[in-house]
């Protein structure tokens, strides 16, 4: 089953409403997390709740549209980093980027983790594509003999999810994920036990 994905309308008035809703949603998610009230988002966008639901039938479709560009950018970044001379450095940089994106809004990391394994969610395809990019970087580092061969892509993403959760739940002004990522990457290296 393919999930519904919100698309920017062709008509000018529809595009304006779509864009205003997305802008209001990003601001609300940033301030209050992914549980922000949809009625408040519609009000901030200057549209009726029915207009919001016309463009984004579920909370998940609104969240997916809010983060789709970032997930696509992570996939593109993985493709770009695959050409780097330092495969572990490339993987590390990508992990930092991914952790930052996955914790953009409070509650987002949970949506992304669940969507990875649920084909019926709007975020599923984007998550699978993003994971493929990370898996490619992991395989490259393993192929160079620099990362443990027994580390699976699924374990890499469990580590990313953990670090994103730590970042998302860090106190204001602190980012506990940076040190956690450093420890994880050290543990991923060949010879680490």
C-alpha cells in the first residue's frame, strides 16, 4: 500500500494556502513538537481547518511534507560524501547531519523510526531512501576495512535514532548527541570491542 503524499497544488491560491500551512506547521512543530494542535496551525496560516485537511489529510502527511526536503537532502549528501577520500569521516559527517535532521522537532525521531518499518506511512519511502544512503556510506567504510564488518545498517540506524533522541531531549543550550556520536563512531571502528 502506498501512503498519500501531499503535493503542492497547481493553482496559485492552492499553492499560497499550502505554503502558508507548511510554514505555520514548521513554526508550530519547532515550538511545540510534532504534537502541536492542527487547529492552531490552521489559525496561524490564516486558513480554515478544512483547508488544512484538504491539503494534509493526516498529521503524518503534514509532518512528512515538513521534513521531506531534509530527508531528500540527506540522501543527496550521502551520494556526495560517498566520493570522499575518508570513508569514516564521510560516515561520521553524515551521521551528524542525520541526527540533527531527525531531531529537528520534538517527537520527530519517533515518527521517523516508526515510519521506517511501516509501509503505510507517508514518511516510509523517504526514510527508506535516506537509510539506503547511510547504508551505502557504511558499506564503503566497511569495504575499506575501517568499520567493523559485523555492524549492520539496521544497527547504524538504531544508533542514529538513539543519538537523535538524546539531542531532542537535551536541555536548552546543550547537545548531548555530539559526544554520543563520537563514542558510537569509535565503537564502530575496526578493532573496537
